[in-house]
C-alpha cells in the first residue's frame, strides 16, 4: 500500500504543473519581474517588458543622408541619448495590478529552471493571469526564446493588442 501511494505521488508530481501556495507580492522590480514573499524573484513566463532602456545607443533621428562630396562631414561614430526621466509603463502597470496583492504561481512543465531563475505564470487571487494582462494592455511582447504551454494564446493576445493599437502598438 505504501509503494502504491509513493507511485501515485510521483506520477502527480511529474505530470501536474507545480503550483505554489498563495503568496503576497512585495515588490515589482520591472515590467516582467516580481518579488514574492516566501518565494523570491519571479519572472513572468512568456513575456518581455516593453519599457525603454535608460541608455540607448544607436540612431535616434532620421536615417543619415548619403554623402554627396568631400564637403559633407562624415556621420558620427556613435550616437544615442540618456533618458533621465525614464518612462516605465510596463512596470507601472504591473505595480498597479500586483503590488501588495496575493498571487498564485504556476510553473510551466516545458520550462526548466536554470541558475535558480524562477519563471512562472502568476495569477491574482481573482484568477487573472498577470502575464496575459500585460500582453492585452500592450505593455509586453511575447518572449519566443523558448517554448511554453501558453505560447499560442500569448501570440494571439499580442496580435490583438497590436491590431487594436494599444500600449506599445499605438500607431
């Protein structure tokens, strides 16, 4: 009887996505990362935040015009800007949705945790999936760097936000 219970427990653990008990969000570090009490840092699985970096190196204006002769100065080697009043709409929305709230974490069976990184689906106590809400609001992009169970659903949410010109997809 004891062996049967062990086998059943092993099968359940192997085939059912791991779910952590409900925990409280204590900090939102950026547009796709939460700090959860008793768990630590958790990255929202399947999305990448859409906030602009503080330092942007590269072309910042219209494309350079072709050189016309020796009197035309050469283009600058490096250009860019530093944004001191950083706009972080992804982080701000995630803070509004999750900070101080109780959440439930669900890990994806297709994703292996590496180097202690935790990537997961994060649900609010009312069942709202934060990962999906960020995509619906146009405040994140789908992260296609690895496969995950909800990939098609997330791609559709991103496409819907894009076609509705929401968030980062405003035309």
